[in-house]
């Protein structure tokens, strides 16, 4: 159940992130009335000591690739973590994140249950596959929430982002 639910959470976060990315692609800029269509709202940051949604997408892709595809799936560990945060106006990071997250879901879906407590090392940390998966799902959720918040703030009052039917939940 842990493996199935972990992959399901990652799959659930993807369309939510895509919604936020789409809002950022057409969000109004910091200057009143300026409409962005070139994706630069994806790289907006309130000041130099904050990350943009684009940086967070790059960071999520690197984290998932390192912890799941490498750590559990045996792929090469070629992550450049500092580059995830130094990018300022790069190419759209969404396609790589979507591809990596879907590949990670397949690794998790196929991971042998009897190996969840095996010791391993990822990014210099002693861990287990269970902890690595838990880390990635929690980490993904954390940054997905940040990206959605940025999209809502940058999209303005008409951002259109809603994931739940609030009336039905009452």
C-alpha cells in the first residue's frame, strides 16, 4: 500500500503543478497591466534570496531523479543541485519534471516490497528505500504547494486554481 499510495500522490501532484505552470505562463507581471506570454513569470522572484517557481521545478526534477531514479532505480547520479537554484530565465522546466516524475512512479510501482528496509546511500545520506520514497513524496508536496501559491499570487484574483469542491467538502 505504501508503494502504491506514494506513486499515486506523485501522479496527483503533476496535474496540479501543470495548472500552476500554465497560470504562470500567462500571469500578469509585476508592472501593472503588463501581460506575460513568454514564461518569464515562471522565473519571477520577490527578491534575490528567494526561489522562483522555475527554480523549484528544476529542484524537484533533480531531487526525484537523484533519490528515485538513481537511488532506487540504479540510473546515473548526474545531478547539479546548485544549478537548480542559480537559473534565472532558462528553458521551460516542466517537460523534464513531468518525464522524471512519471519514470519515478514506474520505479516505485515496480520496487520489491521486501527491499524497502535495505540500507543505501543517496546524496551522502544513509537511508532506506522506504525513507527515500517518503522523502521524495513529502519534498514534492512541500514545493508543489509553494509553486501553487506563487501561481495564485502572480495570477491575481482570477487565477482560476482550485483543486477541491469546497461546497461538497462542507
